[in-house]
C-alpha cells in the first residue's frame, strides 16, 4: 500500500481504510487505533470526529498530510513523536526524540511521592526528561520549591518548554545526579532512571529500540547502574526522613531494596505495585534507626 493510495482517497472513510491496511501490513500494533489518531491529527479533529465524518469528502491536502505520518508510523516511529505530544496526569506534554515518552506507569511515581511525602517543601525531579513528573508534583504541592534536573541539555530544553506551559515556577538545572546540590537540600527526590539491562535492549519493541533516546533506557549490565548511583549519592542531599522515590524495571524491586539496605543510610523501603501487579516503584526513606521493609 503506497502513499499514492492514501493521497488518492476521496473520503475520510477511504483514507482511514487505506491507512489501517498500510499499518496492518507493516505489523504495527493496533493499526486501526493508530490510523484513527493520525487521521484525526491530519484533519484537526478527534477520533470520534473521524468516525462521524467517514462518508464526507476528504478535505484538500489531508491525504498529503496523512501520508508522511503513516510512513513514519510504518517505520515504527512512536505515535506520540508523530503527534508531538503525550498526555500525562491529564496534562499534554510536548515530546520528541530528545526525551523518553512518559508512560502511564510513571504516574505511580507521582502517586507514591504524594503518599509518602505529602508535606514536602523542597523537591527534585532527577533526570526529568520531558519535565512531566516535575510539573505534576509542582501543581500538586503548590507551596513546595520544585527543581527539575537532567544531565542532557537537549532533554532539559524540552522540559523547559513543558514547565513554562504547566508549572512555570519550577527551576531547571543541568546536573549529573546530585553533584551541584547542597547537603540536606531536599525533602523529596524522585526519578525515573534508565533501568533496562544492556542485554535486554535488543529485545525492546522497535519504537523504543530505534527511536527513543538510548541514554534514557540503558541501565548497564544488570539495569541497575544509575540506580546504584542514586542510592549512593542521594542521601547527601536529602533531609533526615526525606524520601527517594524511583521507578524500577519489572523484577528489580527486591534487588533495589537490598542495595539500599546494604548502603546503611536508608531507614526503610516501600515496594509499590502497579495495576498489573508489578513492583514498579521503590520508595526509600533517608536516615533514622532500624531498617524496615513495607
């Protein structure tokens, strides 16, 4: 199915059918849903609007607009890069190939953070990427001073765009983990670090493997390289009783809790399951007396 077929479509419905067929032939997951989203984007309407207008003539130029979007999706470029936006916590965030696309499971980082540290007044989103987590926490904790950091300038540029839109009081800083921050600077540090083991990178879906930034995914030999740094370096910048809340990979939570226990400076670890039953978030409390797990 070629681009010429798309451009030759005469109705909204025939354009949709051609797009679905082309995506299906390329074995793109959920070809109909993706085709509806892309056609809605080309038409400036919603998916419901596409269905409602299926019998209408295809507006001039819509086929030419749709064709490159479908071609890029056939090449397995992530849908949200094509749209330039991803919803997170019911807010739209600009995304492109400079940042990892926010996942629904990362909302559990926000939920857990608000549960363990509802009174946090100084917050750091470490490795902020798109800035989504920092923006949501700043809105949920209106009296808190919130910072977003990233070691990569190109990622921080995307974050700044989103934070200006959704949480303009959040400060942005280029940082390698917590190197530039003072001792006891934060009550809460959150992070969605790279946690895919090197051997597992080749097995990722093409969307992530070929298009999303490798630096946001690759976690070293066992997936825990950056997490080890967080466990080792974050205590210095946390107040006593402060929290580090991290997203981790499936099957990693027990190992992360064990690393924290071995470090000796963490008081406890909470392992939080996502809706699929996977232990997706580990929350570590800084300082105190006995080590506990919950």
